[in-house]
């Protein structure tokens, strides 16, 4: 089996890691993800032996508990998922609603795994109370327990005994980073919290920029997946020039969100690299320009903020 993807999650960077990993040197001391989500970049990094240790953080505490349990007690998670999954056969739609109600009361991490595997397009949604309120996809029953078990076991083997898990504010994570760390950030798209309810917590852009300035002052290398656009719709503002970041536009394929709405549109996402990340990667402007002619198959357009 290739790189595991145990948590089915809309917005996961698993299809984009091939564009992100080349900028992370091999053998770094620790990769830090303050907005871990499904931890796709950390998992791919571990699979490719990029870092010795990892720190996964997300403000969504049931999600980070799920990641932690998968790594530290994979059999417990697999068995619980199997039981819940097999209980759905008589009435999958009703079963989903029952499990969703129980999860919103208990926040049991393993129940979240089932909900993510069964909900529409694996697209998490929350109401104003912070309750999971996405509907089930009644055309399928979600990943089988056998396949889920294999994914979880490989994930555990990759991350066990070298991963720290937390559910605190991202700024607290960034404050604790050191010169031996590399930071990868995939924060919430600007403007999505109040409309699509994709995230437990939104993002204050000014505060985020201030935290990036502090990282620059401390020479902490970082990479950010941030603004993007789908068709004519843009998500968020470009990060300001004074941060001195290198910006790459990645064509990420068809938008699953547009598909949900019965439309067809391509998604373009931006990848930002700090000057310290470029410096430590030994990547020059010429190297970046050559990417467009090499293994990226002309899927990346480069824009620079020198």
C-alpha cells in the first residue's frame, strides 16, 4: 500500500503533497502542523522520511484525538469503526443520524471517523453550536472496515513514538517552535466560516499575518497553503508583499465543493514559502522557474514577491 489516508476529509492536501514535499529537506528534526486537519502533509512526509519527529495540532479536539488514537491504539480505533460500520446495514440513513446525534453529545473520536467516511463528499459541516450537521451520502456505506484497518495500521507505524498531539490555538504552537522546526500551515480559507461552516474556528487575517511576521523575525522556516479560487470565486486575500513570501499557484483539479452544487469548476490553490524555507531548501529562483518545465507537467504557475 502507498501513502495511507486514514481520515477521509474534504480539503485534504493528499493530492497536492507531491508539489509540497520537494520544498521540505530530508532529515529535518521536526515538522509542525498547527492546522493539522487530516494530517496529509505530515503523513506523506513520514512516508518519505522527511522528518524525525512531528507535532500535529488542530483546534478541532475530536479530530486531533482521533489522530492520536489511531497512532497510539490503532486496534481500538479499527475495532470501534468496524462495529459502528456493521451496525448500519438495515437502515444506513437512520443509523448515520443516530451516530451523528451521539457524537454531538459525546464527541467520541471514533464516531467522527464513521461520520467522515459516510457523509456527503467527506465534507465536514458544523452548525452555529459547533455540532456536526452534514448529511449522509446514501449512495454508499463508507470505507470498509478491512480497508480502514490497513490505512490506520500503516499510519500508526509511520507516526508512533515520534508524534506530539495537541488541540490549542495555533499561535501557541508557533510560539513554541524552534530553529530546528519546519512549519506547514493549512489554515481555514478566509470567508468560509460564516457561510459553509467547514471549520470549528475561523481565521483572523490580521492576527495570522502578525504571527507570520514573528516567525520571520525568528527565522523559522514555514510553508503555507492559503488563498485559492474555484472558477470565478476567490477564497481569501493574497498574503501581503512585506512578508517576503514566494507564491506558487497550483492547479488542484476539479472542485468537490462545486460538484456538490451541481457545477464544474477547477480549483487553484496558492502555496507560500518563507524566505527562510527557500534558504534552507537551497532552492533558487531559477530552480523554481524550472519546476514548470519538469515533473510538475506545467501545472504550476509561478508568481514572486521579491
